[in-house]
C-alpha cells in the first residue's frame, strides 16, 4: 500500500515522522530516500521524538550508525550511509546485524546497499528541497 503526503514546512515533516513512529512496534526497517536538503533528518527527528527519545536526533553522517534505547528492550537505530563507497562496507560495519525484531532501523541513503536489504521494508521517498513543499511517499505502510 502506498500513501502520499505533502508537507509545506519542516514542522509538518517533523510531525509526519511522529505519526509514523506511532505505528512502529519493533523489527521495522525504514529506508529513507531523497536528495540533500530534502528533510530526511527532520523526519528522523520527528520519528525519534515520536518513539519517546528525549535526546536530540542528529544525522550520523560521520559515525554512520547511532543507537538509541527505547522502552521494552527496543532500540532505535539511525543510519546514514551517504559516505559509503561500496556496498560491502555496510556488511563490514554491521548494518545487516540490526535487521532484527528488537530494533527499529532508519536508513538514510540506502541506495548503496539495495542488495543487502530485506524485502520487508518501509520505503519513504521525499521529493523537494530548500523552501519548496515536500511530497513524501510511503510504500508498504498500513495507515
């Protein structure tokens, strides 16, 4: 199932992240596509806040993987694969190790590891950047 949303501000994109978070229970993989400046990190911040994370969510561009503890033994794992040069690097840093039931994984820039991704994933595509409105398309999400 595919849902399409239109946001006209960073606050609306953030709020959509919160809304998505309310549907997550653990074991989900969210693949976040969009150009630089599309609002991927804003959506991630809303998702983190919606999951109950009190610390600030930042894009892990340099550490690649950031883990946050949630209630009930769950983890929110935020990955930014922008700096990877080869798909094999994802395996070396342990990306597939997080595809498990006690993690909610969000991957920014998943294009480089398409072949490593499980079929069961939520695909989020953001179009637009700068001051333009965003079109956010979510595939495989039961609303």
